[in-house]
C-alpha cells in the first residue's frame, strides 16, 4: 500500500474500533476483534518532528505487521493545525491534505485498556498504562510517576544523543527493504535537517546517528548534500511565517503547559524573539488572553537568521497575578542551572512590559526540552514550600479539559 493511501484509509481503520464510527466511545465488541489497534501519537506541541514521526512510523509498522491496525494521531485538536505552519507546509509539499489526518479530538477522551499506544517524541504521558513502545530523544524522566506506570513489556528507545526523533524512526524504516516510500523518506529527511539546524557545528544539535540516517535517506532519494541548505531555509521560513496568525495564536503555536493542583504554567515557544514580540501592537492583550487563569507565563523566543543560520534565543517570565516571588524563584532556578548552563543575561535594553523578567539566552544550544525540567523542579519546590503535597506535574497542550495529553 502506498503511503498516501494508508493515510487516506486511516480514518476508516480507526472507525472499525469505534462505536458507530464515532469519536465519542470505543466499540464494545469490535468487528475486527482479532486485530489489535495501535495508536501512534506524538507530543502535545505537534511540531514537525512529532507529526512526521507519528505518521511515518505508523505506516512502516502497518506494512510490516499486517495482522494489526496502526493509526497515527496528531496530539492536538484539529482546530490548532493551522498554527503548525511548518507542518502544514511540508505535508502539503508531500501531497498530504489536512482532511486525511487524524487528531486528538477524533478519538474518545479515554483510551480503553485493549488499545495499545506508541509514543514518539515524548515519554511522559497520562496514557502510560496503554503504552507498548516509546521512541524519544528527550532527556529521560524516569522519576516521573507516569513513567513508572509504563507496562513492564514496554519497549524503550530513548536516545538523547540524537537531534531528532525522526532519526530513530528512520533507523526502523531503513532497517528492512520494505516498505519503501519516497514520501516517507522525504518527510524524515526534511525533519532531521530542520531539527539538527542543518548540522550547524555551533548549534551542536546532532549526533552520528543523525548524520548516518540523513546520508542514507539522501542516497535513497538521490539528493545532493548541497540541497540541505535550501531545504533548511525553506522550512525555517515556513515555521517563522506568522503572517496569517493573530498574536494570541503565535503564543499558542508551539505551547506546552505544566499543570498541578495549584499552578498552571504555560510555556510558549515562538519563532521570533520575545523582545520583538512585545513591541508589536496588541502584544499585551494577546499575553493576557494566552495566560488567562495562569500564575506564571514562560515565553521562549528563537530567531534563526536567514542570512547565515545564526540562532538567537531569549525568554520572558510574566506573572499576570502579581506573584513576584514565584517569578523570582523560577528566574533563580534558570540562572543557577548547571545542567545545562543557560548563560542568561538581562536584555541590553531594559523593558517594563507587563512587569516581566526578560533575559537573553547565550547558550543557544539549550532548547525547551532543557528548560522545561528546570521550571518543573522550581514549580514543585514552590508547591512544597507553600504546603502542597503534589508529587507530579502533568503536561498539557491546552487546559486539562481536553482529555488526552
């Protein structure tokens, strides 16, 4: 089966496991009871790595394990897909239309016990009891209570030495002769090039496996190494294209939320620097809409120069509820971090925007996957100091009423 046909038939495949093909509930007794359903799900930010890893791995496994059903799920509500500009761009280039894709709101809010889940590009999930396999390149969070709920038979491939989860998928794709798909190879190749910052030495976002997989994919596609630069520039431009988004949507474009019983902390990743964002007309209104009911906002900005590929990063800490001590606790944790050192400095030109704290990040190799655990620890310490015995932090793409996160 070709890759595009597989995606087009995924909705029908899923429907056989739902009651009346409805996303409200699973079928009590499926008419394909001998066929196990495996949901392949990326993380809640649904960046290019997460989206591509989900749809390509599901295809590879579906072709190799034909007795089972594999269905890729993009782990965001369908309405948020237009915010993922680089995903929409590359998918469109490869002939993948939005209507054939399946999203988090296409499945019931609770996953029943007999449905298996494969996680890509993350390994901490409320779906842990259903998880049978994990492919991830984030630092291992084996102390997380949800990670400890993983079944003993769960297969783990967590490799922080690679720059992209797509590299781990490519290893599986290239390990056997079948299936072969130009679309799958193109998607994996483009994603690895983007995630590794086109193998820029200064960024240090890649390892030997990334290089090996890209070379093998280029051989299969008959691509030249010189083509990487134009591809990288194209994807960076697509990711940074916020011309059709409102400022609130820019903040929601690449967002995660740390959630406990007493704190809600959104972490927004933007394709522009925070200092440039706050200068835009309507920025304060957008921040207030984005951070409603939140005690602290963490906004991460990144700018990649189209001229030379140089990366700049900055971040902001803003409290809409005036919790200055909470902001200071998180700021100190970020400033004092040694693993990694973020090398944070105040912006050259001070800003009083919404009373926030604005810092330049001189260690441009540190990404949100490094910053998020630091904020998480500061959040748990704050909870402990203020009489809350919460022992877990949950990650949500949006507010927790959205079920699957």
